[in-house]
C-alpha cells in the first residue's frame, strides 16, 4: 500500500510517500520511503516565523511540492491508497493549509483520509530508518523537546522542557544575533571550532527530569549585549543546553532500562548534540540511532510513516470532518 503524507505544521510544506505492508505486529515496520519533497518558508533575517506568512507560503508551494513527490516516486495520484496529514501539534494557520489540501485530494480521488500526530511522525520515521524496535526517544525540534517511550500502545513522557523547546531556544537566539530562522544550522557553524577556554557561564537548569531554557536564553542575550563574540555565545549555549538534555536522557535510560535511544526532530541534525549523546550511550552500552540529517527536520515522509500506523488502527476520517489540533500532545495520542 502507498501512503501520501502531507506536512505543514510550521515552516515546512512537505509531501512524501511510503510504501509497505500493513503490519501484523507493531514492532515489525515494513515500509520504505519512495519519495520526499519539501519547500521551507524562510523568515527575513532577525525575525521569527510569522504564522500567516508561513501559511501563505504553504498555499503557494503546496501544488508543486505534491507534484514533485508524485513524479519522484513515479506514482500517479490514483495509485495512492490513502492520504495522511499532520493534524497537530502546530501553528493553526499552517496546519489548516495541510488539512485542506489533504481533504481536497482525498475527496477528489476518493481515498481514505488519516489525521496524524506530527511527533509520532518524527518517531516512526526515525525508528524505521535507524532499525530500532523499542527505543527511549528524544524528540528535539521546533515544537518538541521531550523524552518519550511507548507503553501499552501509548507514549509516556519521561522528561520535557518546562518552557522553550530546544529549537525555539536556538531560533530565538539566532533572531537576536540577526540570523534568519530556522537558525540551528547557522548557530552550529558559528559554534564549530570554538573551544572550552571560550566557554561562558550560563544557567544550567534541570528540574527533576525536565529542562528549562528561558533563563539560558536571557543570559545568552545579555552576554551578547555585553560584547561576548557571537561564536562564543553560540558555542556556550550549545554546550550548556545539550549537556542538560544529555543528563536527562541518561536518567530516563537508567530509569526505564531501555537498551536503545532514538534521537529525532530537526535539532537531531546537530553534530555536537549527536556526539554528546553517543558518548553517554557508549558508556552505558545503549544502542543509539540518530535519524539521518535529511529526514531530521519536518517532512512529508514522516507523516506518511505515521499515517501507516494510524491507518492500521482504523484512524480514518470523513473529509468534511477533518480537523486540526494545535496542541495535540504526544501523550494524548
Ligand atoms: P523541525 O520542527 O523538526 O523541522 O525542526 C526545526 C528546528 O530544528 C529549528 O528550530 C531549527 O533551528 C533546528 N535545526 C535544524 N538544523 C539544525 C542543526 N544543524 N543544529 C541545531 N538545530 C537545528
Ligand atoms: Mg517537527
């Protein structure tokens, strides 16, 4: 069966397809990506994502992105078996574009329509690409910073951010430094090559097994205002923020005794975060899977992957009843 997945939660409009068999058992993923296409809304330097502008971008690019996904996969719209879309969590105006596009295609081609949770998409695609069965999952993106593991057909949270997500921390810092959003890759480049002699002291806040990044952001902005070079600010923010998460991840692994760790979401593309988590996992004898860089950020393939899981469990919806849920937590799925 072929699933077309449509992603539009924030800055990315994505369309991707996976092909596979419906699973007999939840642990035996048997699908593969047949295509993935996307177009990312870029905010002007020094500004953040504007939901209305991003949704306009999605309206303008949706047709060409979906066409590219179909052409690359050598599949016609009639051959698609069902259509999944990201129903949340995300920005309302952006989510609605994906929902309307998916609903229109489903009605026109008479295909089942599957509302899908975006975080489950990051996780299911990551599990499949990294060959993991039952991992502790660290989801680090624009919308999420959470440690989750599945139990009895649902996701339990073993730690999360109390305020900003890791992606928001980096993007808001980037905005302050005059970079364009999403700023993670540029911050990674600025931090590269710096060393620990240049490390500045920033708040390290782990409460229980949750992290808090708002004090770290304020302190980093103050440091920049008092003329600490931006390379040093970026380096220190990365080292501090990633160490906090590595500590929380190690504790979650110790508590659950999971033998696998999956790192997924846009910030999983960061090499330094990967190195820290790899070192910790090596010391604990835990197998780590870092989602490949090209599939770390938001994409249609993740929604197609999660779409399989939702479809198998009967989550289809009539097109005129399709919905979006701006705050659909992973542990409510
Ligand atoms: P997502 O919402 O999953 O698409 O993730 C987007 C977030 O990932 C944004 O906050 C980006 O700044 C961040 N991001 C993307 N690439 C990197 C990178 N190489 N290092 C750190 N953060 C990144
Ligand atoms: Mg995401």
